C-alpha cells in the first residue's frame, strides 16, 4: 500500500504518481493532502487562490467517495504528517509528483531522504510539466535562458516523444485513516475577506472547459488571444496551476484538433509555462531580485500613492483600470492586459516590479511563482530574454489596438460606459460638453491620467540606463 501525497495535481485522471502507486499496490492507495503552514503564511499567500484550492479539494474528495474512499486531509508539517499517516495506514511508502519551486525542491529533497532513512519508500514523478529541466537543455547541457531556441528544442523533443495521456487508475476500496474536516478559508487565513472571486472547481468541470475551448476558440486562438474583450483564450490557467488538468491533456487535445496556427500558437503558450518553470529552477535568485543582476540597481521611486491608484484601477488610463478591476473582480486577468499593466507599473509609474508581482500573487487564482515572476520580469525588461527595457508599451495605443471598440473597458469601468469609442482610451480628451453628454466628468467621476506617459517614458529610460551604466 502507498500513500499518494496530492500537492499541485488535484485530479485522478492522467496523474502520473497516482497511477504508479495504484499499479504497484493493486489499487491500494491512501490519498492524502496536507495544508503546509509554511505556504499558507508565505509572502505569496492568497485568499482567492486558497479558496479555489479548498473548492478543488472538496471536488476531489467527492470523486474519491464514489470509490468508497475519501481524501485524508491534515494540517501541519508535511514530513511529520506523512510519518503519522504511514503509521496509521501501514503503507510502505509515499508517491508524489514533483514541484520545482525553490521551496518545494528543498522540502521534497529533505522529505525523500528522511523517509528513506526511516525505511520507507519514496518515489517522485514528472507530471506538472511536459519536459523537465534536463530534457530540454542546450547541446552542452546548460539551461536555455531565451525562449525561442528553448521552444524549438521543446517542439523537436515532443515530435520524437509524443505525449501519452493516461486514464483513471483502478482504486481499491480500503480502510483509510480518518481525515480532519476540510477547513474553512478563515481557519487557514483568518484575515481573508468575506467575499472573494470564485472559479468553477473540479476535474470534471476542468475537462469540460478544455473540451469547450478546443471545439471553439482554439482554431482562431492565434488572432483571438490578444483581444481583451473576446473569450479567445482557454482560461484554464487556474486548473493548470493546481493540476486539476495535466499539461499532457492540454497538449494532446491541441494535437488532436485540426492542425493550424491556432493549436500551434496555443502549444507555444504551454511551452512558456515549461520555460519559466525551468528558469526558476535553475535561477532561483530570480524570485528575490532581477534575473539580470544589473537591474537590481534601478533606483525605483516607488510612490505609494501611485501604487494604490494602480491597484484600485484609478490611473486615468482606461485599459489599465479595466484590467486591474478585472483582477479584483475575477481573480484573473487577460494575458495582454497583464503585459500592459505590468509595463505601466514599472515604466510609467516607476515602481519596482516586485510590488506588482506580489500584488498579482495575492489576487490571482492562477498565481504561480514561476509564470508570474517570468511575466513580471519580461514586462520590466529585467528577465530572461529578448524584450529590451527600452521597448515600452503605450497604454493608449495598446487599448486602441487590442480593445478597438472599448468593450473590455466598458465591461470593467462602468463610469465610461457611454463614452464614444473614439475617446474610450483617452476620455480626458473629451470637451466638457462631451463629458456631460457621456455622463462622466473627468476629475470627478473618473480620474485624469495620474502621470503623463511621454514624460514617464523618458524618466524610465534614464532610470534603466543609470542602473546599467556601471556595467
Ligand atoms: P491561454 O492563452 O489559454 O494559455 C494556455 C496556458 O498556457 C495557460 O493557462 C497557462 O498555463 C500557460 N501560459 C500561457 N501564457 C503563459 C506565459 N506567458 N507564461 C507561462 N505560462 C503561460 N500565468 C499563470 O499561470 N500564473 C501567473 O501567475 C501568471 N502571471 C503573469 C504575470 C504577468 C505580468 C504576465 C505578463 C503573465 C502572467 N502569466 C501567468 C501568463 C499568462 O498571462 C496566463 O497564463 C494566461 O493569461 C492565462 O490565461 P489562459 O489560461 O486563458 O491562457
């Protein structure tokens, strides 16, 4: 009998370690989840994401109950808890799927060693990525730090080693140790707000969402993915974050669809996911500072008033405000919008990208240390590859290009709902008469731009140049 330790793989189908445990033990598997206080209290703690975790655990438990089983939920130090459940169940070892953040690697290495020293088996598996670090490396075995060659190598490896998706393991109905009741959010995070954005949870829901996406928006994903008002992307990121879906299920579904630029480009995004996992694994310093250390010298002005305006969606730049309010309301934000607001925070408001990274991790249901850090450092120009710091997004022209009718802005910034389309991304340019007609007075009902883009752009370039001059 094995314990399967669920972490960020909250599903029964196509779960590599769970399948291995079930196969080796004739279906006798003790399913365990442990709330790890070190994560709950960590600097990236998030009420909305924790609520989603609780919802997914409830769904997983419900599915296990159809086999006469239940999820054994505990709270505490993972190693001590695993020893408890090993003793209580009589299992001979533990299986889990690997997680690659610096904290998880340290924790899991210590746990594997301690379990083995105590005479138990401990087996970990690749599952949350398509390819692990060593599987996509340069010819001399070094990690890639630039996406394009990484993606090329990744695709050629996929062509040589197609993904296989496994179904449900055969689980035997066995007596299980008792579970603690699934906690309420406030048991875990006493300061959590009473109302939070919720995301539909559970494996069945996630598989349906994947199928809907593959039958619908996938074919036109290459064009639709950048239009913020359109549901042109999969919105599967929360499921991938907690492993409610596997990346193999996603890649296999894309490859089974009629070939074309849509599936091709969507797989490219899943490659970004693997890419950032391996970046953080090899360069854990990126979680504390710039990937390129020279940029740690940027002397950010970090004005807290400007930061608060950005957080609240009150910058006077409608596309930025719509995006920040989407984040607050839904715990999710469109990818194009993430790039725009991240560029705006760093290059227009001159605020350290780590402030933005942390705010995102606090609110995003899909908040993931590797993808979020990679995205922020990409936007700030301090990260792995190409985007040089002098390429600065103009928030007005980004809005005009990727929300041409202003539908996204009107959805999240109701003050601007009646603003004519030609002004929707620059409402402060309306005359007073036009403002009255649109029912919004700039400066009273909606802010004038809190900074001037052209001026800030020049200041940003000076800040970045000053930081790199010492090189
Ligand atoms: P789709 O377009 O349908 O893509 C499919 C999947 O590919 C996504 O669900 C996601 O798992 C993965 N993916 C897509 N784009 C990226 C990317 N650039 N990097 C890594 N993986 C990607 N993604 C997160 O999952 N968690 C984060 O915390 C996160 N923070 C970000 C912060 C910033 C500043 C930026 C610019 C991007 C961030 N991203 C993050 C990447 C991307 O914005 C989201 O993955 C995407 O918007 C999720 O929507 P979707 O599921 O509809 O994506």
